[in-house]
C-alpha cells in the first residue's frame, strides 16, 4: 500500500518533469523564432537601395562632428542616384571613395583607416574649417587623393553659399529697417582682431550683439533671419582670415536676412570673385573703425545711397539651398565620375594655409 502510493507519487513527479521539459522547449523555440524575426527586421534591406551602374560605394569614415542626417537622400540638383553612401566600415574594401572629415580624425593618426587600402580607392579629405582651426594637417601627407573644402581650388569645391541668377529681372523689396548694426558671435575671444575692432567701433555707433556666449541676447534659429532683417547692417567678421574663407555669416546671416554685410575676412578682391562689388562693405575700405562708423551713419541718413547696396538683387539671389552636410557628401558622387584615374597629394599643409 505504502509502496503503491510511492509509485504513484513518483509517476506524478515524472509527469510533472516531462511537462516542464516540453514547456521549456516550446518557450525556448518560440523565443528563438522571435529573435530571428527581430534580427531579420532590424537588418537594413540594402539590396533595395543599391543603385545601377556606374555604381560607387562612398564610405563616410566618420559622421562630420557626429551630426546625424539621412545618407542616401541627395536633393536636386545634387542627384547621386548611382552612388551608395554608407557609414559601415565593413564596406571599406569595396568602397570607391572614403571621405575623411578632418576635424574627426585630427587628434591622432590612429583615427585614420588602418586597414590595407585598395590601390584604386580615393581618400577624400573633407574640411569646412579654416586652416587656423585645422590642426595636424601633416597627418594627411601622402594619403589623400582628392580635397573637398570651401577653397575654390579644391578638387571638390564645397562653398558655404553662392549666387543664383534670376531668369527675369526682379524687384527686390528691402525688409523694413528699424535698427542699425547687428553682430552675432558665438566665440568671444577678447584678443581676436574682430573683437578688438568691435570694441573700437562701438565707441562711435551702437552695435547690437547676439550669440550663445558672453552676456548678449541668444538668437533662436527660427527667429534669426527675421530678427536680423530689421538691421541695416550686419557685421560678418570671420573667425580667421584666409583665402576663400567666406562663411554662412555672409551667405545666411547677412544675405538671406536682407541686410548689408560689413565684412572682415580675406581682401575685397577675394570677395568679388563670389559676390558683386556693390553688395557689401569691407572694413579695409576704411583706414579705421572710426571712418567706417562715419560712413555707416551717413548711409543711415541717405536712403537712396543705402538702397544701392541692393541693386544686385534684381539680377541675382543668394541660394536658398543652405549649406548642409548631405549636400557636401552628394557632391562626391559627381566628382568621382570626373576624377583623374590617379592622383595623390603629397602635402595638404603646403596648400591649405
Ligand atoms: C528659371 O527657369 C527655369 C526653367 O524655366 C526654372 O526651372 C528655374 O526654377 C527658374 N529659376 C528661378 C530662379 O526662378
Ligand atoms: C519692377 O518695378 C518697375 C518700376 O516700378 C516696374 O516697371 C516693373 O514692372 C516691375 N517688375 C516686376 C517684375 O515686378
Ligand atoms: C591615392 O593615393 C594613394 C597614396 O598615395 C595611392 O596609393 C593610390 O593609388 C591613390 N589612388 C588613386 C585612385 O589615385
């Protein structure tokens, strides 16, 4: 009787264990299926996006300053339908070009690709900063095949802005002006030439400061152009003076907002390669800040003379295609189709000064 009870107890335990095993296996199997499905869904379906010939893979070695933007999405007129852009370093050996953004690799040579490179691959040196803010250019010696920067003599010219011609003469309406001079500055260096110039200038006329540091009014991106458009003049003082280094301070802050730029940067002749001579005022047109101030104050009282700084707008307009990371990379696709079969640059530092 006792042993019979024990057998039945054992049977129960055995049955319970079997049930447990079956359940565990089922659950394990279900989880596996689920996981496989998840990995399958998360794999980007690259096949769908692969373009037709000539088909080039362009590897972005890093995101520029770690900015995120959609890669294979080039706006008109930068059509790049036969290139495929990727951040996947596993594609290094099949990439036609590797775009190396200087500021992301300039801390150490180890940040450059260390894998053996295919002989017909192009390494493209990409930089939007001026030479003053581009350390360790020597790291690039004998590595680079093509350059991409704001310098007009780059292999791939990537300016901060440009002018477009109207199809027909336009009547430009000057935005309503209620204020005199604005300056937006984010990097306040008291010993810099531009800050010293401002300190002198402000003795003779009022300059309203905007920017994210120092003790001035922050300027929200959305309101920026509307706020600046109320000013007659905008100080476009570059952070350093180098050939062709003419930035969004001119193209966006001054031109798109509809003010007259007062520029500090490369010489007037350099600006005139890109914009009409009567579209801007150069600080070097005057012996000192005092004379510049007198000129601006005189223009403030002479509407007809002030309006002449807008005459060029009947023929041209600043591009509304703002400089964007995606556009910079889109230029690479076209450039690859026209690139020389072999090219190598012994020294970027020799040229980028
Ligand atoms: C000029 O005309 C062309 C062709 O009609 C058009 O595609 C283009 O958008 C026009 N440009 C401007 C600035 O209006
Ligand atoms: C521009 O203004 C002039 C003079 O007021 C006028 O004759 C002309 O038709 C205008 N053009 C356009 C495109 O509006
Ligand atoms: C790019 O430059 C490297 C280094 O000089 C060279 O080995 C390679 O063949 C060049 N590639 C092209 C496509 O010119």
